C-alpha cells in the first residue's frame, strides 16, 4: 500500500463492467449519454429506440429504467 492507503492499479487488466446512462425524452428522442471511461459506444441516433437497439446489438443489457424530471427517461445499460 502507498501512503494514501490505496493499492496501486497501474498495469492491472480491466476486470469490471462498462456502464452507460442513456437519457431520452418520453416521445422517443435521444437527448444525451454518459459512460464509464472505456465503455464502447455506437454513434447515437436521433431516435432513442434506435440508439438502444445499437447498444444492445454490441452486448449492452438494460439494467434499469428511471423516470427523470421534465418528461425524460434514464436507461442504465451494463456490458
């Protein structure tokens, strides 16, 4: 351990999962996305359904859908 109490991670292979948050309007419009640093992504479409389809086709699975203020939905996708 180092002085800060953290175990060094340099040189260790990635062993976790990739996370992607997809924000859409309730009327099927893509708004934005947020992803973990090394998560693979397909170019989003104007359509939320098409964006979801592209992400599912490369292996993501929808983990949760959460309603957000302003008639928006957040999809949590995990790879």
